[in-house]
């Protein structure tokens, strides 16, 4: 009886080892098959790429605008003006004219106004003071203001001698004040000259005269 138990235990142990080995072999086969399947499996196909639409850029063509000239202005519409008066052409009878007799001609136009006479500085015959410088000096009345202020000196008066020998536009070009300038103007205005002569005719001549103011001691 003891040997049978030993034999059965030995059989179970051998069968266990066999089953274990077979199981390991099967497991290894499954592992090898799985690895081969993964190694030889085709790579995954990439997802399809959407086709991009081709965009064509068209070049813009610039068009030149032709400027049209403005229309010409409309011509004015003539307006008919009623003309009730009829003008008859005057017919001259040449036979009525006496060609041999005197003819009545219109008077000639008046001569143009004389231009402003030129004022000379130097002429052929200079104007001469009638009575002389001494006679003119005797007409001077010493102003009281100048006497009280003790003003003395010479006043120069510039003027024009016209064609008649009269003094025109006198003015003081150098004065001393105290009323002497006004007195010098008054005296020069009373002066008379023989007119200056240029080419045989009287002309206007610009001149100047000194009037002396001196207090007596």
C-alpha cells in the first residue's frame, strides 16, 4: 500500500511538471505571435489632406478715363426789336453845290491848352530886382519880439519870378525865428523883377534872396 501511494505522488509530480512546461511553451508561443503581429502590421495611413483651392490673382487693369470737353455755350437767341421808325437815306444832289464858289467849312478846333511852363534855374538873361537889394532891405520892419530877444541873422527866401516879373510861391528855406521869417516873406512878396528871358521870350525862373536882420547899437 505504501508503494502505491508513493507511485501516485510521483505520477502527479511528473504530470504537474509536464503541464507546467506545456503551459509555459504555449504562453511563449502566444507572446511571440503577438510580437510578430505588431512588427509586421502595416503603418497607419495618414488622414486624407483636404485639397487646397488654387487662388489665381488677377492683375487689375487700370483704365484711363477720357475727359470729354464741356459742350459749347448755347448761342444767344436774337430778340427782334420792333422798329417803327423808318430812316430814309438822304440823297444829295451834287448839282446843287457850287464848286467854284466859296465853301462853308467848319471852324478849326481850338488850340490845346498850354502845358505848364517850365521853371528854369539859369537863363540867358536872369531877372533883375527893381530898386535893388538895398531898396528891398529898406522895407524891412524889425519884429518887436526879435528886438526884445536880441535875435539877429539872415533869412533866405526862395521863390519863382514869373513871365511878368511877379514873385510866386515864396517860402523860407533858412530862418531865424522871432517873427523875422514872416517879415522876410512879406517883404519879398512886394518885390518886382524884370522877367528872365530865354531865347527871346520871358520864362519862369527860380531864385532866392537873403533878408538881413541886424540890431543897431
